[in-house]
C-alpha cells in the first residue's frame, strides 16, 4: 500500500481510512513520518488505534531531509 510511502515522502503522520466490504478493499492504515505502519486493518470492518508521538516529527524531518532544496528554492523565488 502507498500510505507509508506517502507518509515518508510528506514527512508527516497519515491516518488513512477506507471502506470495508464486498466492493471495497479495507486496509485502513496509520503510518509515521519514517514510513512505518503504526496500525493496520484487514479487509473487514475494524477499529484501529495508534500511538502518534508528534515529538518524532522534527527528528524524522532531519533524518529524511530531501525536501530542503525545494523549500529553499521556493523561499528564494518568492522573497518577502
């Protein structure tokens, strides 16, 4: 599933909820900024919980700092 990948790329927590049932995939997921799944549901209806440590965000953003060139480029393109 792409949710952990999107969490890593965006450097944030993502809680993704999907329908479950005959015509839906289910697979709701909570992922952290490192792309790790913190909680996941199967294809049946489920209630999932995850401990979200917001304090990990600054370190995760330092550890996966691939967005900084874009942030600096955007800031210099639009001086205040």
